[in-house]
C-alpha cells in the first residue's frame, strides 16, 4: 500500500497543472479527477500518473470525495492545480507520516498566496486549510468552498504551501464570478433568501474588514483591488439570490396557472 497519495480535481488547468505535478514527484501515488477539460489538462496529467479519471462535476465536495475514494495511500494530500508543494513541505509531510501521524487524523497547512505573481500576505488573513488527511478519517461536505469532517485531532504543519491564486486580474475576477454563482445556488437550496439589508451592508462591511481591519492596505494597490473584488463577490451572491428567487416565483406561478 502506498504511504501517501495526492489527489487533485481539475478542469481546464493546462496553463498551470504541470507546475503543480512537478512539485509532487516525491509522492507514492497521484490521483487526478477531471470534470471534462477541453484543453490539454488530461494529456499533461497522464505524463505524471496513470491514475487520471473523468467524472461529471456536481459540486466540489463530491468531486473531492470521489478522488479520496480512488486513492489507496494510508495518507492523502489534497491539493489544487494552482498550488505547489515546496521541498521543505514535502520533507515535513514524509516525516509526519513516518511517525504514523503523531496521533493526528489530519494536518492543516498555511498557504502563501500569490496574485499576478505578487505575494499577498494580509488581505486573505491567516489562510490555513486542512490538506493532509488520514484515509478513512475524513470526508468533505458543503458544495462550495468545501469543508472537512475530521474524525480525530488536527495537527499543524510548519512549512507553507504555495498558492498561485490567479496569474492576472481577469482570471481572478472570472474565478470569483464562478464561485458567486455556486454560492448563491447553495445558499438558495439551503433555504436562504434575498435580503435587501444584506445587499446594502454586507459588501462595504467586507471591504472594510479585508482592507482596513486585517491590514489589506499593507498589500498595496493589489490589496485594495482584492478587497474590492471580494466585496463585489458578496454583492454578486445577493444579486444572484434575488434572481433565483424571482425565477422560483415565476415557475411557481406558472405551475399554479397550469393546475387551474
């Protein structure tokens, strides 16, 4: 049985997946679950591993759980195509799993973020994520910005994971727009509804929190732009929830008219 498997979910990541995979050559197994790429993502992944699978996308948690089920290692490192494992982090992971995890069921790691090639140290606050998992002790949930249900204690790795969020502002904005659609749909399905008060106050509150309270201004003009985009992200979620509500109401009225 491999000691460590790495799982990655992908879609149209040809422009950056090679950098990620090149940083994983020390792992015992790499498992890629793709959701229908139309670029060269699959062919690039197959240069590094034969464990490349295609699964239609429904949500992030289900996609990652599918990858987790395909992994055979006792430990699983879950990373994204825009992340890179440093030599120090790889060395630390090997040491931790050799010591049978030191009693932990998972480990968190701090991410060093880069946008447009620039290090962003403040506006994302203390960005830590659970990335190293003991197989059988963890399961993903939530459809957007997936979270983990961990059966056991969570340790902390010291070495950082490099996260190349976006290569340019256009990519960063497109990515946030995609997430707002998924987030609005998930909230609506959970029973949340549009609120004019939240639409008015949540975006400026988000900007003030990101740019002022946690020191996003220290990241210079890029900190201002990111804080503004994240405020617009919140605005878009509420706007799209309003649209979902109107669509749902229209469908309900059509159904009522047909039943008369």
